[in-house]
C-alpha cells in the first residue's frame, strides 16, 4: 500500500504522522510546493521509526509527483488555512486553483487512487476535485464530518460528564460554521438518547459550540487546528486501506440521496477499499431534512462561485 499526502503543513504533516504510526501503508510520500519542507518533515518523521517502532517508510517531495506514482490513496491538504475571524468560504479563490492543479498532477501518476479532500472550503473542493478528475464518484471523499462529529462528541461529553468514547453522535451537511448539522436527536450515550441526560437548552448549546468548534480553535491558536483534523483524516484512510467498512459522515456526491442532486455534502457512508461504498439513510425528520436542504443551498451557492 502506498499513500500520498499533499501539503506538508500542519494538517498534512499530522495526517502523515498518524498514518505512519498506525502503519497504514508500506510507503508514504509527503508533497509540498515549498522547497525542502516535505523532505524535512518526512525525514524528521522517519527518524521516529525506531522510537515509535513502526515500519512505514516516509519520504518527501518538493512538487515532484513522479515520486507519488502508484499511490492507492491521495490525501489533499494543500492550501491556505483560515485566520481568526475568517470563514472557510473565504479561502475558495486561492484553494480552488491549488486543489485543481494538485488533482491533475496526482492523477497523472496514480490513476487508480482514491482521493481524500481536506482543503477548505471542503465541500466545494470535493465537488471541484470530482469534476476536475472525472473519476467515479466513489473515489472522491471529502473529510469534514468525522472531525465535526469528534468535536460534537467532545462537547457532549463535557456537558454530560462522560467519556467521549461512550457517545455516538454524528454531524452531517456542509463543513461550515453555519452549514453543519449536529444531529442531536440521534446522539446516544451508551445507546440511550442524550436528551435523557441534557435539557433542550443544553443540547442547543452543545450544537452551537460544535458548529463554531473550528473557529473557537482558530481564535485560540491564531490559525486553524491540526491534531484532530490530522487524526480524522488518518482514520478515514485507515478504513479505506484496511477495508474496514466503517460508517463515517463524509462529503460525497449526492445523486438523489437526502433529496439532493449534483452536490457533494456530508452524509453517513460506508468506507472501504473501493472508497465510499454506500450511503446510509438516517431517515431525517422533516425539520432535519429542511435544515439539510438549507445547508445544500448554501454549499451550492459556493459551488457556483467556481463557475464565475
Ligand atoms: P498550512 O498552511 O499549515 O499548510 C498548507 C500547506 O500547503 C503549506 O505547507 C503550503 O506550502 C502547501 N501548498 C500550498 N500550495 C500547494 C501546492 N500547489 N502544492 C502542494 N502544496 C501546496 O495549512 P493547514 O493548517 O495544514 O491547512 C490546510 C488546509 O486544510 C486548509 O485549507 C485548511 O482550511 C484545511 N482544513 C480542513 C479541515 C477539514 O476538516 N476538512 C480541518 C482543518 C484544516
């Protein structure tokens, strides 16, 4: 198994670090446009092999995609992150050009790869990657919902006073402060609805905190987060390369599912060796379905910017 991670910045390097520690491939290639950055970070990471006892080889490459040839999975994290006060949507102009060129270059050398899109605004970048590559829809997966769900579980655990790992909770819809949908009705603590532990007001607060979870970190750190985004990306890659068939909320192309067409949006999907394998129908109630449609409208407006 060979995995390429494009972008050796905070998120890309953390993703690669998680991938090598978990030995998800024999070989990992880290690519960045900045001279020497990916080589340096890859060498630093490889020097942890004997300390952390992993056998995965990791190398870096300054924009030479021939080194990525034959990758099974390509993770795209290249692009600018947001600064305090910025929305993910404001990144579109710069990141669209970057994602487009990266998809073209990577595809030349890895025509059979599954692409994981992380760069923001992720829903629009996933749609762009699908259209640009012309690949079958199952091979393009946007990562956002796994991260948002982990933030949802964190805030739920803090409110309830329990371990995040005892919770099951999912965020669907867009990966934006106003477009994501924490599904509070379906969230459970050891199989029991969380509404038995929290009041409606508390649940509302948890959902609100989740939606601005990324912005809260950006304000604290001064740039966007990387530990949870990197771990989330690696978890998605793991389900692909180990064919685990795990169900994760991911941004995928909708063809009538959840009432939407010609858009990439976060829904629960089964992730395996061939990419996303099927969409799970959560049977949203009318209110949730309405919120989902509004989220789709906002993402579609952003996708339209690509055409201008
Ligand atoms: P960063 O600035 O630390 O790293 C980005 C890297 O991309 C830089 O090293 C830069 O040199 C490189 N790059 C730029 N153009 C390139 C090109 N054409 N080819 C190869 N490399 C190129 O940014 P960070 O924090 O790693 O974030 C990366 C992206 O991921 C941002 O767009 C950010 O908004 C997004 N993000 C997405 C999340 C999600 O859940 N989908 C979560 C967190 C961040």
